[in-house]
C-alpha cells in the first residue's frame, strides 16, 4: 500500500496519463526505494506519453559479476528488466523491445546463476 502512495506522488503531475493508467502504473512491480527502478518507470512513462516507443536503457545491459556488489547490481538489472517487461505488457508499444528485454533477462539470469555457482 505504501508503495502505491509513493508511485501516485511520482505520477500526480503527468497530465497525459488517464486516472486508470495512473492506477495501473501504481500496481507495477517498481521498487520505490530504488532510484534505478523509479527512473525505469518514469522514463517509460515519459516516452510512452510522448508517443514514442519506450526502449531499454544501455544501463540495463547485463555484465558478468566480479564481486558481491556487482552481483547485487546484476540483480537490480534483473528487476529493472522485469519492470520494463511488465510495463510493456500493460502498455504495449514494441514487440522488438519485448524480445530484446526477454533475451537480456535470460542472459542476466544466467550470469546471476553463474556467479552464485562460482561463490560456492
């Protein structure tokens, strides 16, 4: 419930979204305490409401983890990709971006698993 209130505040001044769209955005799996997650949502909303095709940020490209902190970053990338795919499902704009995000998500999962196996 608290996350819905926070996301509502983020979206309150975006006039191009209908109340129903804002409500749906509030149901998104955004991590309200993560700035990257917030930026992913707001970048998607901004691009979507301007009539452009929301795409993936280059910052979401998964890179192999070389430390525990990098592994945590990789898990954050996975969450951002999950959020992007959720938004694409609810507010579709590009089948190509969905395929790209799904591919990146699979690669990210493989990298996370590989890093966890190395840590054992």
